[in-house]
C-alpha cells in the first residue's frame, strides 16, 4: 500500500461506524457487503432527529459563517477554480438566550455528506441532518471581553461540521473558534456563490502535500481574522496573542505542520492523526502539543510509530493520552449521529459516543485552558479515577 493510500485508509471516516475504514474506496457508489447485509436485515428506519450533547460552559455559543478568498494563492487541487476559497464557521462566546438555532450544515453540505458518507437504508435525509440541534445560535449577541482563538481542522473526507460538538464546547468556555472547511478535501463545503463542490481528492487519496496545504489555509485564515482590516465583524473578540489549533486525523497532523510554519500558533492538538511527513520538532521548541488518540493504535509502542517519534523529539509541554475503548471517529460528532441513526458501535468499541465526546471536550478544553489561559488543570496532572479510560503515556 502506498503512503497516499495508507493515509487515506487511516483518515477515512464514514457515518456507518461498524464498517471498515475504506479510504479512497469510499468514493465508490457501491456499498460494501457489510452495508448490504445490515440494510437487508434492518426494519424500516425511523426518522432521524440529530442532536449534539449540550455544551457545558458559562456562555452560549454564537455562530457565523465566513467565506474567504485567498487572492494570492491558486487552489492547489482544482487550479481552474482560481483563487483558493474557504468556508469558515466562527463560534464565539455569546449571551444566553439570544439568537436563533444554527443549522448543523447547509443543505448542500448535508446532501453531499448523505450521498458520500452515509450508507443507504439509514433513513437519514439531508434536511434532517442539516437540522441537527447543535446548541449554537446565529445572530447571538457576543459576550464582552477578549478571548483566545482556536482553529479547528477536520479529518480528510469529512466536512468541517463534524467538529461542531467540540467547537460549541470551547466557545461556551470562553474561546473564539474558527472551524475551517478545506475545499475539495471532503464531502462538500458551501462557498460564497452557493455552490458546494465535492471531494476532488477522495478517489486518489490524500497527497503528501496535504498537511502543508492545510497549514497555508490556516495561516491565511489567521491573517484575515487578526490583520489590520479583519474579515469578521466580531474580530475584536480575539486575543491575537493567544492562538491554538486542534484537528482530527489529518487535521490533527496538520496542526503540527501549521505550528512549524506559523509561530502565532502557541499550542496544538492532534486527535488520532498520523504525522506525515516528519516535522523537525526543534522548530517548535517551547510551544505545547497534546496527543489524544485511541489506545488500540496510539498508545506508546502502538502501531502508529509517528507518535512516539514526534513525542520523543519535542522540547516543550507534551501530554500524550491514549483513550481505551475508542475508535478513530470517537473524537468527532460522527459516533453521536450514528447512534441516533440507529447504527451500532463498531467491534471493539466500548466507550459510548457521548462519553467519547465528553472526554474529548474535557481534555482538549483543559489543555487550552492551561496553555492559552494559564489556568492550572489538575485533569492533566495524571490519571484520574473519574476517567479510567484515559491512559497517560510516556515513550
């Protein structure tokens, strides 16, 4: 298996969690035998009513969608499309009981996700997916003050919306969050003209240049949010001196690349992503990074050797946590939505979808509280009796 195909297989994520991760094979219109058998034996599915877990912070989560165009950079995947265009969901601390419920996705994004990421027979319809309750609110009144900024980057083939549960939690605890959709790299991101282009890269798999491209996306977004003439009307909420980044799968691996290329990013989080190509960690001396992944592959000495190599070369604060009973999707919204669609957990998964999201929110939030706000978090000091699934690692 080539590196590109291997990365695609690791990164691929489908709503039907019991199925094997299929990588580029997910671009095929033919469901696997496992899907066919499951659908054949399923009763008529009930209507899908999605709802993410309620955030726990003191603030409500406001949400706005920005459409940004990098006039200085031709799109790396579809040059004929012209300058690179990005959709970015901005979440921010807001006043309680203001605004209207925000959609989970645009209808176009939901249509693309259902068509390419959801197997037939689940009963999930695009409008129902778009209407998933997120506990984020459009036109919500912003809270007063300045807040750290966290950029979020999703996994390959998955739209930005699949990290909404983490984004709303961070906003509720006093962070501005920029959730970036990386155009042509997933099931669809709706652009400024209303079009929702699909995944140009999915058939061939993620190229080796993907982390560097994502790093460029992130630096451009930071420029537009923190420059002299910011693109966002609420940019005054952002504390430009406290910026972090987190991502899932290739989005998590790209956080390291982005930090190496942009010194504005002080702290990063990789949720279950393989690092590639190797990054010289001496360029990151003094900055902090959290490794958070499933125990089956990301414990010390596990199958993904890139974690141990990266951890050993890092000079800085570097907690490494392996979570027992989880799978690749457990750090995203996907398992919660899959359970609500009536799909069982994949074999070997013992941590419930809600518990997976809870742990992700707690540990990512604690890490940024410590590194961007300077608040000591005992949760990160060592194993906790309250969270026995979370195993502290040392190479």
